[in-house]
C-alpha cells in the first residue's frame, strides 16, 4: 500500500502549491503556556488545546499541519527532566494532529534542533554525532508510531545537524522529509545566511544531497520579503520542491511582558505573491502567525490553483 507521504509528494509533483500551517508556540502561549514550561508536555496535559490549534489551521485551509513536537528530542526534553517521556510525548503529539486531520490532508512530524553541537565543534560541541543521530531516530520512530505522514525537520541553525536529522528520519521510516533552515538577514551586507554562515544556495545543495524531499526556510528575522529572496536563491540551484514559512516579521516585547509580531494577517499576505513568484511549492507561517494569517495565505494560494 502506498503511504500517505507518497500522496503528499505526488501532489507536489503534479505542480500543486500546498499550504502549510502557522505557529504552534505562539498559539500555546496565547492559551496560557508560560515561559520556561515544556510545550511538548501539553500533548499530555492539554490535549484539547493542541487539537484545537491543529483544527484551527485545517479550518483556515492548511493542506497539512505539523505536530507539537518541535523540542521533542531526548536531549531537549532532558532540560525539563522529561527525557523518560520522549516516546510518549511524540506519539501523543502525532496522534493529536492525526485525530483532527481531514481525509486527503496530511500531518508532518516536527523535528527541531537539539540545541547541542557535535563534539568536533570544539570547544562548544558536547555530544557525539551518534548521539544526535539516535535522538532524531528515536523521535522519528515515535512520530511514525503516532501516525505522521512525513517529517518537518525545521529551524535548523547549521547544516550538519540538519543532515543528521534528515538521514535518521529517512532511515528509520522511509517517509518523506522536508528540511528548512533558519536564515538571518545580514542587513549591512544585504544577504541571507544561517547562523554559521551558510548561503541559501549552499544549504539547498547540502540538504538535497542528504536526501531531503522538500527544502527551504522557516522562522528567521526577515519576514516574507527575505523568504522570497531565499527561495529565489535556492531555485537557482535546484528543481526540487521548495517551502517557505517565515515569521510574521519581528517580535515586539510589550511592557506587560506579552510578545506580539509586526505583521497583521493583511500585511503579511502582501509578501506572499513574491514568495510564490520566486518558485515556492509550499507556503505557511512561523512565529507570530495564527489561523487568521493562514486563512489569508490559503485564500491567495487557492485563488491561483
Ligand atoms: Zn519561528
């Protein structure tokens, strides 16, 4: 039986532009998650909230959503003393999205950075490559057990960790893997680079060679305008499906401690025709976006179908 991940890739191959979802963290904070608490624990303690966020994005027109498991590697969960619940929190995260996923739409298992560097990154590195690989494999297997169709390896800061995550997820499951990196806009030089200095073109080549089925950018500090520039740059080196899900501009921290983002749904969507023009096959939103943002983005994409 062909798995649903194959159906996902087939739609991209037919030239369809797909709509991803928006922020999870921003929505959890709005629902009462406090700073310093573990977002993934809410898969166990607040399943209705997490399900409701997924449902909000499906209702807004998302063709697929990602699980609340961004920090779900054992290394990340160790910071909260939750390492023994690694499998459970990832399985639950996958199930919550699956439960509200309409037929013919999809669930991507979110896999974020571990926050650690391999030991050859002296003097900052403190884990072996094998440990990183084991972390990603464990998370991917649990997400697959919970019912995801593909993976979203995302917000990667340096290519080496992205490569290990792509390879581990592929080897563990055979499911399609999307991989997106975090780019900073270097304003003085007018260019986009990862935290470790990788250009969009170099990143695209590295991620493809590692086996990513879809590649691109997410988060970042440049908003939709830089997303378009990054997609354009990646498009010069590959015909593979590209994805962009930028932040709603920059965060604004208010006096009362609340954080909001610069771009309203109306303002944000104005940047998306350029992203599509640049050659993106999938668009969505990262930090600061909501179902209201995604409804606008979805309407734009669907008007072009
Ligand atoms: Zn983000």
